[in-house]
C-alpha cells in the first residue's frame, strides 16, 4: 500500500497497538496516539518523515524486517519515547524527557534541555549533535556512540563506549560509573621509536613486570603487575600493538586504585592477538601478549565476597549458557587446589581439563567456595564456554584474605530476590523480598538497595509480618534495571549492617530463531531457542483473529484458552497439531520459573505449503550400534561400534533428543566425545535428565539413529 499524502495516527488510538505492514508513506507520518507496545513498522514499509507529538504515557516505535524509517522528529510536547530498530536520523525538541534507543541511529540531534538518552540492547549511534544543555547519556554494556559534538556539557554514565567527544564547553563533560566512557582526546597504540626490551642495568630500582593481561570486554583491557607502579601511569605510557597484522588499539584512558591492577579504556577493537607494553621513563618496556575473542561468552558484573574465614561467594553475569571452569591458587604459598602441582602452568586448557566445572546459565550465576584457609588470599583462574564451544581466554579474579568479621549473633541477609508484575504504570510493579537470619525490627529508611546501572533506588514502602521476611516495594513510576547485580544494605538497630549482593531478573524468556515446518494439513513442528527455562503458552489462530489495528494483543487469550508446554533453556522442539486450513498463526507467551511473563503475545506465520519428508536413501544411512551403556559421575557413557571406515565421533556430529518431550541436546554442555587409539569411540551424555532418548549421528553425509535410556 502506498499513501501519497500524510498518514495520521490520532490520539483516538489511546495506548493501543498499530501495525503498519508493507505501507509506503510519501508524506508525513504524524503520531499522536499509541502506548509502549504501539507503533510497529514491519515488512517492506517505508516512512520517510515521522513526527511524534504525543503526551501522557511513553510511546514505542518498532522497525522490523526490511522496514525503513528516514527521519523522526520529537516535538516539544512529546512524551518519553522508545525507538527500537534502525533509523536514519532523529531530531528531538523535547525537554525533561527520556529517549531510549534499542537499535542503530545514524544521526541524533538534541535541541531540548535536560534530556536523558538511554542506549540499550547493543544500540549504536554514529553522530550526536548536542545543541542543548544538561543532557545525559546512559549507555548499557555493549552499546556504542561514535561521536558526540556540541557547545554544552554532557553527563555520560554506564558501561557502553564513546569513541570521540568534541566539546566546546568551558564546563567540559563528566563521566560517572563507567569503565569505558572516553576523555576528550585519546592516545596512540604505538610504541615509541626508541623503545626497546632491554632493562637498564644502571637503574637500581627493579621495575614492575606485567604478570597478566585480559580483554574484559570490547573497549576495556585489564592488566596486573607483580609490584606497584612507582608514580602515575598515564595513557601515553601504555601501548597496545596488534601482533598479527591488524590495527593497533587506541588507548583512551588508564585507571587504577592500587597501582597494581590497571583498567585500560580503548577504542573498539577486533578479534586478534595483541601485545600490551608499559613504557618507562628510560624508554625501556615490559610487555605481555593477550588474545581477544568476541564470540565467547561475556562475563560481567563480577562481585567477590569473602563471607567468613573459610567461605567466599563469587557472583557474575553471563550473556550465554554453557560451562564455567575454575581453579584456585593460594597466593601466600602458591599452592593450588584440585591437586595442581607447583610445576603445572595455569593455562586455558589446564583449567578446562583439571578445574572445577559448573553449569553456567544465561543471566546471574553464583559460586560458593568452601574450605578456604584463614588469612589467605586466592586468585581464581577461570574459563567460560558457551553451548556452541566458543570459549573465553583465561581470566582471573582476586579473593581477599580478610573476611567481613561479622560480630557474634549478627543478623545476615540469607536470601534476596527481585520480582516484577505489571499492575499499571503508576502502580507498585517492582519489589524485593529479603529473608533475615534473625528476627529484627527495621524500617524502610534502614534499607538501601543499589545496582551499578541505576545507583541507589527510590523505595516506596515496606511490608513484614514476622520481622524476618521483608518485602520492599519500589516507588510507583520508578523502573529498576533488569539483568543486573544488586546490593542491599540494612542498617540494624545495634549499629551494625547486614549486606548481600544478588542478581535480579525482571525479564521473561526471550524466544529467538523461530522456524516452523508444516508436515500435513493439521500438523507442524516449531523449533526455537529460549534464554531461560519455564513455560510456553501457545495457540494456533486464524490470521483474522489476530488484531492488526489498535486492539492490544492480550496474552490471556493464549494463556487461558491455549496449550501449555515445558520451556527449556537453549534449543526447543514443539509439535503442534489439530489445526486446519491456511493463513494460520502460531501465537505464544513465554514465562520463566519466577513468573516473569510476556505482557503481550507474539506470533509467527505457519506456512500454507506442506513440506514432504525426505525419503531416506539407503546409501546415506550411517551404520553404527550402541554396544555398551555405563553410568558414572560424569554422565551416561555410550560405547559406539561401526563398520564404517575411519570411524570417529566428534561433538558436532551428535544430537540427543528426548523421545517424550522432543527436547534436543547438542553442544559442549551436554555432549563429550572420545576417540581412543585402541577400542571404540565413546559419547558421554551429561546434564540431561533421566528418560528415553534417541541418539542421532551425522558423519560424512550419512545419518543414523539409535535409542537408549538414561537412568
């Protein structure tokens, strides 16, 4: 559909949804209605000029598929706005408002004062023209701003990256709570021409050496010295050179709190091998190589707590499920736990082979360390690996020797958790629940809850019936960040404090990679991935039953009248049946085990065409047999025999499917393989519940299956 003149979405829409599919608007698209799930631009739609003039509740613009949005103008009376998808340019004339960007924007012009720009979900802005004053930028981890210019100061917060700031203001710009916001200018990644690797023997003071370097995240490199650096290490004395023919890193800032561990902020860089060097006053250097792997899981928000003399907790976030391997090294006498001898070098492969292996989930994870030695500091060496086998380089963190030394009979926070339920914008939607070790009467003002992204939260009211279990509500209208590590501190009547760090998840499971294959008039198979386990509510609806106008897509239509299936972390296979006809939609709502649930249902089209199953070619059948099944602490071991020549089994060849649920298990989290020089290959199936399974092997263009049981 092509509209030659203006398209007006009026205030009569209210807070409902509008979907524009394959709509080409030559004139202006004027929006004065819609809510947080409101304007969806889909298919091959094209909106050359969009003007938003809506007050009241926030408005959300979503560009999907091949949709194109040219220029968006936010008028002076506009409400808070969320832009999701790719947009060429945005001009904002709003003051005292929030603009959230969840995609890529080439050019952003700010003409209103006291605005807050939130860049989330790996969003990116190429150029920002800051024409107004007192504007702030909140950058989530993984986000990027290439260039900010203007004549007034800006305030930059968060863990995202800014490559360049051109600021003509006398007041300058400020950066808060960020390890990667940039100063006004940057240093070079090159060594000086007269640099060399020889120590100056005339210098009686022994210089520090680099003992470790790691890429914490893109834009942040951390290194550790064997002794404190004498003086101030400036960015022009740090060089990071690519040793494999790529571009050197541009060093933007260097920070330290102890002159031993340093955080180096850099411009965005690519996967490669690098060498970090410190250039001393006499132009001698100390250097160490390191590797960058961007496909590996990102481990962030690490919190280490030495709870007692013999116990510690490590909290961290991961952006992918998989495995977490670690070993501990006692720093006092260099002895290692897990029977690691003094002569063993701690390498990535060593940690994976000999270290403790833990399941790693998407989001927050917690490790409990026991049997630590009193007054002994430790270094944890760790490696994280996702289900696809992408592995981090060897990383490390320090565990202090000193415990919190809580007084006798002190009160502890035993459990802490955050919850969310959508009761309405100005209702109590977010709250925290805490369980104390002892009965104690505390008031709302005794609670302080904070996280790195939001700082100290604004609390509303307090509930308790027993002075042990407390429920603390956020003040209505305030929205805390999800997927973050929070800290609660409670001031107790005796003058002591109780403190605990904990991970908060307010988000429903994200469903991605949906693929639907129709096998008959009434049957189809849906495959997809989920970030969390939980429940999937689903129903097949006619296309005419799904509103394409302003009617909200009420999730209760699917929850109350549809079907229910188990939702697994990672890959899922769902057979759907008992439907007929064409123009059908697979509609669903996801919910995690905490109760976080989608606020509206999503849908995907079921193909009208039937895909006929492939007729097996006898010549393509893989000949193999399971000749022995054994069980141990590692999992279920399958010994495989085959008459195929040069028969070897690798993890990528293996697929395990639960015959009852159709759940498919692949990758390192579930599969190990071994090909001994003598004897049959073996497959170890791990982290999989008891039940009946089908083993599928695909090797050299041939495929075969065998059934087995896990007890």
